[in-house]
């Protein structure tokens, strides 16, 4: 299922300020993942997973 503009706006509002989305993809496990770069962060990339993509208010979770 594709996410709506409203769902993406909700996801983007949860991201750290100035975060840049480098990649987004659907993982083999079925969830959508985002790879972010955050200016000034000592870690090159941070990986997030989107939870509840079927709801009106999906959330993101930082992956370890």
C-alpha cells in the first residue's frame, strides 16, 4: 500500500530538524525504512523504520 501525502507529512514532522533523507525503501520484512543524514551528527547515516503505515498517524523508530 502506498502512503498518502498526509501520512508522509506526519512522518516528516517527526524527523530531526535539518535531516536529509538519503534513501527510502521497502525492506524484505515488509516495513518502509528511511536512511537519514543529520548535519553535525558524528554518525554518517541513521536508519529509521516506519511503524503503523496503515494508520493515519504512522510513527518512526530509530533502528539499532
